């Protein structure tokens, strides 16, 4: 289930390839509006009245499980939006290995601290996995550097230069500090084998999606207001909104599947497994010829990045 969710997470990013000059912020608004409707509908379909009943019971005992989940939903969305912006700046093939490695490192650490460690967890194996994940970041940066050096900056095939690359790295670092709010929320708010007092799966997901929608309205809505771009969003045709809707269904469909897996595996195991989504996003980037014209050394470094973070994630699964 975690690996299926990873495929869904890693595939919806291709929607940004079809946005053209449509504002990313408008895309986010549609994505998370569709997500919150979808999740609440699935929640009532699966749980019925117990969806709200579980929230009421948890609120009566420990309200922080509710408030932290909502807050984490809003924070991770801001990080996600920064991440997607970087993908548009330097491409999916390069941004995702870096983002994935950072997310696994930070997210797994938070999961272990907040959610607790499942039986069989090995600090030695986790340390070895982290070495491979750091290697993935280094290999990804090398791939981008080789590509930027080999191709002329004025070439129409070149999507980024070294300045874009370093700017993207800084933004990815900020995003990596925010996106693990997702795993923080799951570690604290979701009932699992290491957190018996949390919310059931669908109540947790409904609250997370609500927080995400609120966060999207605050961040994207503010930018759309400042840029006076709301008319572009409100009067956009279904062709534009369809991209956001499909992305929302894929993103939160993956979230729901992954959350069911997390309840059984614990966040510290399920999170790095889900982060293999970067492999799929990177492959989609290659399908869309983001590295067209790059030297073979650049492709070799990119392949090394894929292998490194895949091995890192695999080592973590050995602890299940």
C-alpha cells in the first residue's frame, strides 16, 4: 500500500507540465479544494456517522490531536507548494531526488521522536540508510552541475542554469523543513501501533485535508490577491481546473492509502517507503526529456542518485 501510494504521489506532478502561463497558485486552490471534498466524501462513505464521532471522542480526551493535525495539514501544503515551484524551475528529474532525500532524513527523524519506534527498529541500519540518502543528494547536484556546464545557457533546451540550481536548493531546504509536517501530524494524530491514542484513519485524513485546504487558501490565496490574479482562476475553463482535480484525487488518494499502511507499519517505516515517490517523479521527468542533450556523465550521476535513495529506502524496510 505504501508503494502504491508512492506511485500516485510521484505521478501527479506531471500536471504542472500542462499549466503553461496559468498561475501555480490557482492550480493549488483547485487541487486542495477537490482533495477536501474527496476525502470527506470517502470518509462518510467508509465510516458513516463514526467519522465525526471519532473526532468528538478524541477532542473530549485530547484536543491537541485535532489541532496539531489541522496545523500540520496547513504547514505541509506550504512546503509542497514551494517544492512544486522548484520542480517548475529546475525540472522534475533533478528536484525530486534532492527533495526526496531531504524529506526522508527529516521526516524519519521526526517520526522516530514523536511517534516512537516500532519493534525491530535498528539505529545502525537507519544510519546506513541515511548515508545513501545523503549520497543521493550529492549525485543529484552533480548531475545538474554537469548538465548546466555542458549546455550553453542560451540554448533553448536548457531549462536552468547554476544560479537557478542554487536557488532551487535553498527553496528545497525550506520546503523540507515544512513538508515533514505531514509525517509529524501522522506520528502524533493518527492511531497506529506506536500511537494508540490517536484518530482513526479517515477522521485523521479528513482533518489533514481540511488543514491543507485552509493552508492553501492562506498562502496561494494571498499571492493571487496581491497579483490580482483571482479572475484568471475564477474564470478558468474546466480544462484548467481538470488538472487540479485529477492531481488532487491522485495526491489524496495516495494519502488515504498510505495512511492505512501507516496505521499498521508506523510512521517511521511507512514514511521512507512512501518517499520512493521521487523515483516515479524522476522517471516522468526523463519521459518529458528534461535532460535532453545532457552528457552521459550527467545521466550516470542521475542514475546514481536514483540507486542511492532507493537503497536507502530499502534498508529502512528491512526493519519491518
